[in-house]
């Protein structure tokens, strides 16, 4: 598995992964409102890194470098639990300055457990009722 910076030619597949993963895992969100174009809107001014194997994109992360912030981390549903997310986190940590930050929806228990198992710590829970998220940090 290699991790590299994404290029425009990767975007069609990245859009699909972003949409499919959210529809499958974001039970708190209205999946009917999700579109392929959400990827472009949600990654403006971010560096996108992806993990691939045999020319197949397994997952991606979008990084907002000015704030050392991981905005998105998504793994193709077929490759969840196979080390893709951890590899992307490791690569992100090499590209940015510590401490790194991210936000994880409080309802996303699986993701919270994943981040904590990879050394991330919950700092503070924020947001309005029904829209809460944890600010997490990696030192």
C-alpha cells in the first residue's frame, strides 16, 4: 500500500468513496441530501492524500495544513479495518506539525474508537444538541 498526494484524475473515485462511506456509516445524517459534489465543497483549500494498492484507491484524507487539521478521513467500505486509516493518519502526521487536530462526530462511536486506538485524545465536546462532535488531538 502506498500513500501519495491526490491529483485531479483521482477525484471521480474519491467522490464515490466519500459518498458511499457517508451513506453507509453516517446514520445520523440524511443520506438523501448527500451528493458526489459534496467532496469538492468539503475539501476546498485542502491537501488530499490517498492510499492505494494495485492502482485501486482504498481511502483518503484531506488536510488543512495552515491549522494542522485533518478535515476528512474516509476508507472505501471494502477496506475498512485493514490498516488503511492508520496508514493515512501516519502519513498526515508526517506532513503536518504537532499537535494535530481533528473533529469527530460524537455519534460516530466507531471512528472515535479508531482514533483513540491510534493515539488520539478527546479534548472537548462541542456543538449544539444533535450536532455534537469531539475535538481530538494528537501530540
